[in-house]
C-alpha cells in the first residue's frame, strides 16, 4: 500500500467535511496583533482562513499560505464574502519544500502541528528570515494533547516546551529579543460539552 504525501494527506483531511475549523481567529493571534500597527502579515498554515480574515478586517495586508488547495479555496470564498478578499493573497506551499518570498511585519504560525511527519525547525528558521526589522515572529503551539484524550493516536507532533523551540532556531541575540515566551492556560469545551483547560505555548520574538 502506498503512503500518501503531505499534500494528499491534507486534501483528504479537508475533504472529510465541508468545514473543519470554526472560522474564528485564534485567540493568541488576536491578543498579540490587537496591539500592533497594521502592516503586512504572513499566515503560515492558514487553513480555512480565520486568522487571515481577522487580520484583513483589521487593516492588515496578508499572505495566507497552506498546503491544501481545498482549504485555500474555501478561505478565498469566505474572504470575498466578508469583503476582504482584496487584502489577502492566498498561496499554496508545502512548507517543508518551499517558502513564500517577501518580508513581513508579522509572521504567524498558529498550531503548525501535523498528523503527518513534519520537521518544523527549518520552517520556523525561514519564517524568522522573513521578518523585517522591527517585526514580530509569533509561534503558538498546543502545550499538550487535548485534555479530553487519554492518549493521542497517529500524531507526529512532539509537544516541545517554548524555550526549546526558541533554542532550536539558533537566532542571534544581537538581532532578536523575546517579547513573550510563556504557557498560558485557555478555557475550552470538550466534544462532550464539558469545561476543560488547555495550555498554549506562546512565543513572540521581535527582530531588532
């Protein structure tokens, strides 16, 4: 039996349902970006576009990148319906193979986890290189598996502490300063409707 490549994997994932994500922006992105002057943002692993559309609605210009053509098509349709399609450029990339060109005031990678094997360090290093001076690199991870699961099956992501993620980037302290590195707790609702808490790893690095 052949093994699907990453693009096929995610196309199959998005084809399972008409909608995978909520359409709302990730709360940690909103917390960080709400205090920033709008500029040009790069949204890595943009999915169905919730983050990109929130940024566009708050006067950012956005390059939204995902491996799945299906996700990008849905996002573009929703962006047009919300009146922000002209502020978002959607690009298809397998980030393990290619990275979008350009310099950005904000590069955001929200929950770039994968059920398909993915080496994230070179992706985050490329993301750092894409941040222009004075800009921010924002990485948000789950700090642990979903609290309603006793174990995680078929998941290739390691829940690495944020300081270890930063150390692996090997960034120059003369060029970069940490603005936020912490693991805040978020209130969530389980699939059964019960309240729970889930830790996020939040990394905000500013290019000097």
